[in-house]
């Protein structure tokens, strides 16, 4: 796929992988419903003006993360971001929610309707 071609953000295929052990919430081996692994998927679509953009999604369940600088728009799904070690209020996410995250923020993502899919834009890493 070329970054110059129109992309259907709802139908673009993403391959899910289980989250890493450090991202799991609580002492359970999995953080999803009924013993199902929580998974995420990612696809970088291109870059413009020193920023990368792409798609990311997560299955139902909870996970921890350490954020990088980014702005994202929720395309599908619902959930909540809670901020650990911060006074920043929680963010409820649904389609059309625009969110700004800052580098180093420690978060807990809980997805209730999946997949939660977002279009993200962030600084290029290379």
C-alpha cells in the first residue's frame, strides 16, 4: 500500500499479538474477559512534515502502557484511559474522540467495546 492511496481505516487489516507481560493488569496471566489474552495491532501508514501516522487497535480488556507524544482520533470501539501518577482526569473514548498524550505518561487502557481502533499522529522516530 502506498501512503498516497486512499485508505479505508475501518477495513484496513491489522495482525494482533498478545500484550507483553509488563503490560498486564493485576496478577492474572491475562487481562481480558474469560481468560482471553488482550491483544494489540499496529500499522504505520506513512509520514508527513516530520510526523508518522498509522493505525493501532486493542481488543477488549485492560493493559498498562507508557506513552509517547501523539495525537489520535478514535475510529471505532469504546474504552477509557486512566493516568497513573498524574492528576490528569480519565478520558472516555468513543468514535470521534480526539486525544493528546504526552511522552512518558503512564496509563491504563480499558477497552469495553472492541476493537478500539485509532488513527495516530506522532513525531517520526528516525
